[in-house]
């Protein structure tokens, strides 16, 4: 049985916390030694993969020093501004106040939301009035993360050892990565430990940026799965049974499929072959629309109210904690793909103008044929696209992208084995096993368990089944109920 790939973050970060023996370079870590400004900046610079410097902004006292590139990078990006005389002073031990400000600025550089600290009252600390004025906002944010256990005092002038700095960076990683996850969520720890390890160029687990690929299912993984059914199921039912411009034109087959969906919504009935029949019905019901017209139709449908929720439209059903996962991975050099059983064009429509920034080229789903508007019945091998042609839906369903088909399409479209998989059902099992089986890189598979009955249309039986599968296959379970502080964000409540 495969073992879940978990890491001790402190061990990994310790390799970055080094004490310079000379101007030539760093030596073996000494946990008890004072952590200098150069050590901190070098650790952050290498955390970013030691990026090449297109432009330099050097301090006057860093020429020839082993940390010169790191200091220049930090100054260019506003992470370190220097002393009053403009010097970096890399050998000076770093104080809590300096570290709080540096990590605060680094968080801003990484597009991490630091606004939560703006309303934090730190006047109860015994030395709050001793803080340098330039460090006050950073300390408000630092105690919110928290970067350290402050006790009764903030100790702004206290210098840190390398071991203490390691602990602080661990806290930074865990405290800023996934803000809407509970502090003790094991899935959060597994992911942040993993990312910390595989993005450290000095670690044995390091994965080059080009190979950092993560694949996500959509429904039930990133987006509301059942209200009362999949987005694409409810879209078809609306098109065929309610749309005044189409319902009288619908075919008998389309109405048969749409009525099965309606019955499933009302009674929970199961119909064999409905997944493929639904794909065929979508292809025919929207045939002749241009790609842009189909997207516009989806955008209008997204404006409808969610039946089971107050304060949410159909297009707003993104799981906020999972949006954070995507953003966290993107900030750390991962390329994120959506690999869904939903029609590819519908997935594109759901993600269009949404909280997720994933380009169409990284969206994979079930497929239908697309043809030229003037092509007619001519085979594509015998037709030449000409000026004035438009791409339209051809009315023919090609493939339902579920189960083993997800693995096949990953190889066809991505061309290599991903290192992270996120799903929620047995339809994602093949994808999870593919990602974690025989991978040359460290890999993990996460599975969402829909165990929240108060904030989501959860199902305890299905959730328990997935928990059991996670235990059997060494997938990492995510509990919606216990791991997330919110699901859809403020202002959304389940009826």
C-alpha cells in the first residue's frame, strides 16, 4: 500500500536557515546561532526558487557577499528597504519587529491577504507601546497569523535564533496558506507540508516548476455538486423544460432525459446510462449555437438563484476553501488543470468571470463536436475554414470524461503524470490512483467528503464511504464539516 507523502516542514526549512562563515557562502545550519538578516532574506529568496534578476537594486554594503542576489531581489520587490543610510547590514541579528515587517511585506508580494490584521487590537500586550511605529501594522497581522506564541509580550527588540526562525516560517506557511481552513485540519497540514518540501530547491523532494501539475475535479470538489443536481444537469433541464425560446422545439429524446433529471431531483431515483444520455442531450439541445452564444447562455443561467441557499446565485457556488487551495498552488508554481465530467464548454462557462483564474487551455471535460457554421455535412478533412465562418456546436456527443476516461484524457492533453489530484467521488478514483501510482515525484491525492449537513447539501453515507476509501487507498480526506470555517463565504446560508 502506498504511504501518504507527508513532510516535517521544520526539517525542510532548516536547510535554508544558514549561518555565513564568510563572504563566499553559507555553511551547515546551527539552530542555536543568531538568525541574521541575510539568513532570512536568503531563505525567502530560495523559497521563490532563486529567480534570475532581470534588474538589480543592490544595497551599498552587499557587493561580493554570498547573499547579494537575495538582498537585491528583496529590495527590488519592496520586501527589505534598508536602514536609514540605505545599508542592508546582512550580518546583524534580526529582531521580531524586523521579521514581522519582512514577512508582512513578503505576504503582500505573494498576494496573500493581510487585511485580517487591520482590526486586530494589540494594546493588551504589555509592551505594545514600545513597538516601533513602522512595525505596528505588521505586528497586528503577525499575531493574527500567528507567527509565534506572543504570551503577554510582543518583544519587538528580541533577536531570534535559527531554530526560532524555522518555527516562525513554519507558522507563516501554515497560517497564511489556507485562511478558511481550521487550524488543526490534517489535510491542510498535509498539503502545506508537501508544497513546502517540493518547492525547496535544496530538498530531496524538490519538483521543478515545469512538473508541478495539479488536477482538480469540478462538481463536489471546487463547486457545488447537488442543488438539487449537477450544474450541467440543471442547465439541460431548464433548457428543455422551461426555456420559452426552446422548450417547444426540444426533441422527444431531450425531453425524456430532462424528465429523468427532474425525477432524480425530486425523488433521488437513479437511471442507468443517464450520464451519457445527458451528454448527448446537451450536444443536441444547444446544437447550432456559436461557442460565444453558448457561453452567453451559461452566463445568464448563472444569474438564477440557487434553490437551497440564500445569498447565492448558480454561478457563485465555489467552495471558498478550495479556491484558496488553487490560489495557493498557483502562487507556488503549480499549473492547475480542471478535469471534469461536465461538458468542457460548460466548465469554461462556469469558470468564466469567476473567482478562479484558470485559462480555457487548462480546462478539460466531456466533449461534443465543434464545426464551422458553413460546413454542413462536409467532413472536416474536406472543408477549409474561411473568412466569415464561425465555430458552432455540431450536435454530436463524443465522450463522457469520467473514471478511466479522466486518466486517458490527462495523458492526451497534459502529456505527463500530475503530482496532485483533488476529487470527491469514485468517478475520480482512477485519476487519484494514476497520480499516486509509480510517480517519479512525491505525489498526493485528496478527496472531499460531503459530511456537512448544516452548510451544504451533505450526505453522511456517501461521506463515510469516501472516508473508508481514503483509508484503504491512502488518499487524504477533506472533511467539509470539520476542516473548513466556511464553505461559500459570508452572506450565504443554507435554507
